[in-house]
């Protein structure tokens, strides 16, 4: 069987997602520790920077999603990487925490909205049809690769140089690698590149897919049931990874060991994404949701045990496997119900509506600052699971007649 060019495009999309999310979010807590020392701030107010960046990213998603449905993916991705480099460079010259807040809220949020998860998933949905579930699962590995590489890279850099120099180095290297590859490889569709489409097409693409306006999407019960059911699966990894470095400090775990824990989470996340992507083409999506829910709940129960390196390690493994199903689940639910032509717009609205989860890292930090433990926060997330999970009943897979 000849090599399908879409795998090249998928690889570049994964790289973009890895760089953007790896720097902006996965490595954030390691920069945050350096900023707390440099500016004398608490963990709650420092972690608020990431929450603001995620909130603004969410507000941008509906617009960048529509842009991806209508404009060149090549240039949108390149613009996102250049925003990332600019944000890193300007951040390295800041003298107060509020300046970092502004940069992350504007420039880094723009980078993530243009070249992060939405970008990689849209690229996969455009290029793959018969194997779309697998492609969406593989494309979402980008964030796991970012979580695998950049926390270790940043923690290593911070061990040998100042955080300002580390940011400047990343600002130089990332665009030199990413931008040329995007401009050379990315195309909007197989037809635009002049290559044969996905050879395993199960059904031909339907040119008459309904045109989903923003109002129509927001009035669809399926959209809201999907959103409510999936929110708890987002909260736990966002809260734990955002607090990992200071949480590790509480347990007398070194920054390098904490970076290793993040890498273990990322490896398990990759395994989860590949597995869920493979299964998404084969089993009913509500069953797939339950397979993601159980390890996520197990991770919370482990965190409520006596905190130690071992319980944190086991929690990161369980959480990596469970949260790995998140993006493949979103991708398949949306592409099956709304079609691929409105994919960017629907995912953009979905990601915007999940922005309340950005309060999880500072919320967990605030609980720790005021009660001396993260336990009350983990209990609250367990309650959230109990309230939200039943909504999956209304997420019916129309393509399988359920």
C-alpha cells in the first residue's frame, strides 16, 4: 500500500500542538516556581496567569475555528508559532507578574488558539475519513508529546540558566523548526495537494452536509450533553498538572523528579489517546466515555490517600490513561454528529464553553493556600463527576443507530 501523504500533514500538526501546548501549559508550573521566587508572589496568584491564558484562548476558539474552516491551515499554523515565539521573547524581559499576565492573556493565548489542539484536530479531520478516529487519536498525542518533552526540557534548562535565558532560547529554536515545515507540508485537503484521499474511506464525503450556524450548534441538545459529560474529565488533569511543581515541593520531591512524573503522565496519555482513537472507529461512544471515566475517578481516589511519591506516581498513570480519551472522544462525537465541514466551528465553540475549567489550577492552589491540603479540591471534583457523568445518556451515536 502506498504511503498516504496525510500522515505527513498529521505529523506536522502534532508537532505544532506539542510545541504550543508544551510550552504554554505543560511547562508552565516550572516557570511559575521561578516567577514566585523572582517576584515574591503566591502560587494562587501566579497560577492565575495560566487560567487567564486558557480563558482568553477559549474566547478566541470560535473565531479561529471558523477561520480554519474557511482559510489556509498552513498560514494559520505558522502565525500561531510566530505568536508563541514572540510571547516567549517578550516574557523574558518582564519585571513584574502583571506583565506576564498580559502577555499570556494576549500573545500566548493567541498562539494556542491558532496552533494548538484545535489546529491539530482540524488538520486530522480534514485529511482522514475512513480512519478518522485513529487520526484524531494520533493527532491529540501532540499535547502528550509536549507534556513529555517540554517539562523535562524546561526543568533542565532552569537548572543551568536563568528563566529569562531559557525563554529566549525557546523563542529562537521553535520557529526555526516549525514554520518551514508548516509552509512546506501542510495543505487544507488531499484534493488541494493533488494526492489520493485516505485509502480506507468507509463512506464517501457528502458535499451536502448541513451548514451549522453558531445558533444552530448552541441550540443542539447533543452539544450540551456532550459538554456536560466531558467537563469533569478535563478538570482533574488541568488542576494536577498545573499544580504539579508546587505540589511536588510540598512532598519534598525535586523539580527533576516532578518533571519525570509529568513525562510518565504524558507517556500514559499517549497510550490512552492511541487506544481510544483506535477504539473510536469500532465501539459506541458512550462505552468509550465510561472507559475514560473509571481511571480518572481512580486517580482522584489515589490523590486522597496519604500523599507520597508513590501515590502521586500511580495517580499520574491512571490520570494519563483516562484523560487520553478526551480529545479523541470530542473529535469523533463532533465529526459524527455535525460533519467535517463545520468541524472547526463546533470544536471552537466546545472548547470555548469548557473554559470554566481554567479556574481549576488556581482554585486548587487557593484551596492548598487556605486549608493546607489539596484534598477538599479533589473531593469537589468527585462530586462534579457524580453530577455531570449521567449526561452521557443523551449523547447518542446516530451513525450506529443507537
